């Protein structure tokens, strides 16, 4: 595949999936997307949610609720921007 075809496919991937990131994506944004994707998968999969709820000793509904609450800021608040704009 040529260089331009690969670039076009990469742009389409980034347009379709926000979590794939790009050159301007900060480490915090990337980690937040990864954690949210993981938590969303746990909430959507009843078998995993049941497994986690048994391990935590909670009901399945409470476990899913807690995961949904963690999706708000899974990695904590974003870091303050640096003066020069770089990470």
C-alpha cells in the first residue's frame, strides 16, 4: 500500500473512532478514552459485570452504577495546561 492510501485510511479511522487519538492527543485524553472504553465494555457485558459484582460483593446493578459513575473522570481531573502547550 502506498503512503497516501495509508494516510487516507488513518484519517478515516480517526474520524470514525474518537478514542484512536492523533498527534495532538494528550496522554491524559488517551488514557481517559481507554478507561472509558474498558468500563463501557464491562457495563455492556452481563457476564463480566456479574463476575466483577461477585468479586466486589455488590449487586450487579450497584456494580454497573459504580462503573458508570467512574466513567465521568476515570483518570481524575485533567492536568492544568502547560505554558508552552506541550505535554
